[in-house]
């Protein structure tokens, strides 16, 4: 059974930082591109950042320089360090695993991030 469990969300003031974690089980972790997405109320889910199996990273334009994605293969965990948070970063943040061996993708349940002004 595949499980992606996010943690680390919460309420923070603008300019603050949060570190999200996503612990994966039931997948071959180093055969998955790991991604962070977010969905604000009334909006579509959007990519925040992704990290490939060999550590290459990709960021949405508005996050580059503020957010850092990383992965710890030994712990089957992917992280999203978010700095200089803005109220517009408020959303539910989701972790996803995209297999490089086939079309499978798996999603976590999401964690709420709220940035107050």
C-alpha cells in the first residue's frame, strides 16, 4: 500500500519560514520523481517544485529563490523548505510521487499552509 504523508504545515507570519516533509512508503523511492504542489481556494492545483531521481530540481517561477526542495533517499522523505513566505503562498500543499517506470502517480492528503499578513 502506497502512502505519502505530509507534515510541517501551519500558520506563519509573512516573511517567516516553514519546512514541509513528505514520508513515502510502499514505493521504490529512488524510482520516483517527487513533487510538491499547492492548491489555493478556488484555484487549480499547481506545481511548486520537483526533484528527480538524480537530484535535479525544478521550481515554479514565483517560488525559485524562496523555496528549496530536497530528498533523503535513506529516509524515503522529500522536503520543501519555504522561506520569505507571503500571504499568497497560503494553500494546501500536496506531495506527489511520479514513477519513472510507468504512468503511476501517487498523492498525499495535503497539509495546510497559512501565511498571515
